C-alpha cells in the first residue's frame, strides 16, 4: 500500500490544479466538492491505473464525477470565483484595471454560458493545454468530435464576445 500511495502522489497529485480547474468550470462553485470526490475516487481506483497519462486519467474521473454528481441538467454554470484562470491585468492605472476586470468578468460569463460539451472541450484545450487525443480519451468522444466541439466552442465564444464588446463600445 505504501508503494501504491507513493506512486499516486508522484503521478496524480501534481495534477490537482488541473482537476480543480476543470471541476470549477464544469460545476461552478461546486467544483471543489467534485474535485475532492474525484481525487478520492482516483486514489481508491489507483490499483486499476495501468500507466499512460495520469493527468488525462484524473481529468476523466473529474468529468465523470461531475456528470454523476450534478447530472447534465444545467446549461450554464455559475461563474467561478475569482481565481488563477481569470484574466488579470498588470496595469497600474485604476481605470484600466476596472475596464480589464469588467472584460474578464464578461469573458468568464461567456465561457460559463457555453453548453457543457463545448465548455469542457474549450477548457481542456485552452486552459489545460491538452491534446485532441487526450481530450478524446477524457471525454470518450472521437477525435473528430473533439475537433468539431472545439471549433464550435470557439465560434460561440467569438459570437458572444463580439456581441458583448459591441455593447461595451461607446
């Protein structure tokens, strides 16, 4: 058991941030609970892990925990709390900072409003830098579907962002 625990700590624990990030974007403020549940399930099932990409394996468990725990009834999730994936500005100007913070909030809202399968694909690709193959492994979808979902997610986000920035224009 000690060897198994050591391997788990070595292979899986470095990906806790990614697990929490995905859980947060899928489940909103419930993401922390989903991430904790997923890590516990991963630890219990670790003897069944046969190698490969531990990050993809863990994120697949996070995804499954989200859909098992919360179901697919939500079309959008509540905005994530301020955190590491929010867009931030280094601008010292308070007015510029306020404008940037408003844009970040609106971008986060646009991402959160995407349908689940598009949002998860976008988050895995753009925020977690996962390959198409890894995303396919995590979601159980064919690579072509992953590529299609990502293209559609980007198009929807672009549409929503364009509409949002038109509203913000003077």
